[in-house]
């Protein structure tokens, strides 16, 4: 899943104002699994499905980026995309 995105997403995962750069489907997947503040969510589930589709070559990397941003919005995280 090391599919790089054209533009990274800056997201505050640990604390407000401290941003981490997520630049690939693999990094986004790890963020959702390891660092996400919510365990459930429609957009979270959708993002994981999109990531798998990107890995299988059925969707584009930018689809994964959009799904990640949508999941971050759903979780109430501060993002700079």
C-alpha cells in the first residue's frame, strides 16, 4: 500500500496544532489503525475499503486521499489538506 499521493494531508493526530504529514495510502492506513481517536465510523470504514481497493489497483491514490480526509472530518480532527 505504499501508494504516494500527489499532495500530502497535514493532520493533528496527537494534539491540536501539532501536525503530521500523511503522504501515502500506507501511512493513512496506519494512522487509522494506530492513532485514530474513534474506533467506529462510516467514513473510517469506507476509507479502509478504499485503501484496499487502491492496493488492488481498482481505485486511484487520490480516492484514498479523499477518503482519508473524509474520515478525518468525521472524527473531528484538524486537517490542512
